[in-house]
């Protein structure tokens, strides 16, 4: 039990490190670069996330879950060292590519390991939601960095990421082999697409709204105002609410079901869209609560709907494709249309997809 707890803590720390690095560069790209160059740097991370999901998903399903997790941590450390000692636009872009590649494989690996470890636990949705806590914690760290550290000293913040990553690797390195036995699938990507393409599309649809909402209220919002510190403070307040709402909705998903929690999140998202017309702060808060409801059950859903033989690959791929279509594309669409109403389209897609999947609460994994 103690070793399992250390693995959960180590996985959480690594996920926090991954997201902290990714969010900090996301925010910095809109602050220190022009909007066009910033958008390019911002989007490249999503592209390499998709690539990383395939690469590390293959390692996790074919070779070893633990090996995939550790490799993502090593790449993150390398990218952070690069930014710490060479803080310029080129290193920012190169590091963004490495960060995306690493993050693309880390989330699915960590989530799969946790859900499989607690497969027989009644409240595994609640336990899995703790991995999702890495996101608000990382945003709090990145937003605090923007507020507290002078903008010309931003590179020193990556020292924290290096330290956290090293600690996390120490905690997960002794993971028992029985917890990380792979499925021995020869070609997990091809098998997943061939045998389970419908669930991959549904998973993408379930994720896409959450991804769009999240990057709007945590990153793109900086491009909409020159009041950087004020916006950072609002983001900090809004994301802090997720420290409560993520485990709350994770627990709720074990009671009323994963699907119902997602529907609740969609309803709150609609309220958030129209709230932005009256108050940025209120819109941010509602988007944060909506994102919590949409995100909390994702680790459970993505693990539970896919077969073990290609679970890491399928969950990673679905997650990262949705992140491109939602997190990267939605802000660009809003910029071109000058309206957040485009999110309604995403909400409709997610609603259809979540209604099409079977309820996975209590399902065997």
C-alpha cells in the first residue's frame, strides 16, 4: 500500500511538472512574443503532443508502462535545462516541441497506471481525479510565476521543474513489475484504429470541449487584454477552485456516473460563454467549474472504454488529437470570428459523443 501511494505521488509530481512547463510556455508565448509568433509556438506543442502520444503509447503498451513514464520525465528535464540556460525565442520553440512530445505520452501512462492499480476500488473515479489535480496546480504555479517573477527572469522558473521531475522519477523508479506488465500487443496503434476506431472518435469528442474551454480561460485570455498581472490574478483565482471541484466531480462520477458529470459540465460551460459578455471574472470562474466537471472523469473514462492491449496508445492518441482540435484550434477560431459562441459547436459534439458511450462506472478494467 505504501509503495502504491508513492507511485501515485510520483506520478502526480511528474504530471504537475509536465503541465507546469507546458502552461508556462503557453502563457509566455502570448506575453513576450507577438500574437502571430506566440500562436505558432503555442500550437507546435499540440502537434508534438500527438506525436508523443503515439510514440510513448507504443512503448507503454508494447514494452512497459514504467519505461514510457520515465522517458517522458527525462525529456522534460532536458527541455527545461535548455530554457534555463538559453532563454531565447529559438530555445523557447525547441523546448516547446520537446515539452509537447513528452507530455503527449506522460498523461495516458500515468492515468492508466493509477486506474489499473485501483481497478477493483469502488471509488477509482475519485482516485483517478487526483492525477487531474496536476493541471490546476500547474496553472497556479505558472500564473504565480507570471505575477511574482520579473518577465526578464522567467527562465529561472524552469529550475523548479527540473527539481520536481527528478524527485518524481526517484519515486516511480521502484514500481513493481506486476503493476506495469504490458499487453504485448505487436502494433497497438494499428490494432486500436482497426478494432476500436469508434471509441477513439467518441473519446476525442468527449475531450474536445474541455480542452477548448481550458486553454481559453488559462492562456488565450492573455491575448485579449494588456493587463497581464490582472488577468493572471483572475486565472489564478479561477483555477484554484479546481483544487476542490476536480476531486468533487471525480467522487460524483462514482455516484451518479461518468456520463452525467460530463453533461453537468456542458451545461455550466454554456452559462460561462454568455457570462463573458457581462463579466470576465464570472466567465472565468464558470469555465473553471465546467472544466472540472468535464476533466475529472476523463482518466477513468479513457482507461475504462479501451482494451488493455492498446489502452495507453488509444487513450493518449484520443486525448492529444482532441487537444489539438480543441485547445489549439478553438483560440484561433475565436480570434478569427471574434466570438466565443464557436464553443457551442464543441459542446454539441461532446454531448453527442458522451451519450453514445456506455456508462463505465464500475466497469471491469
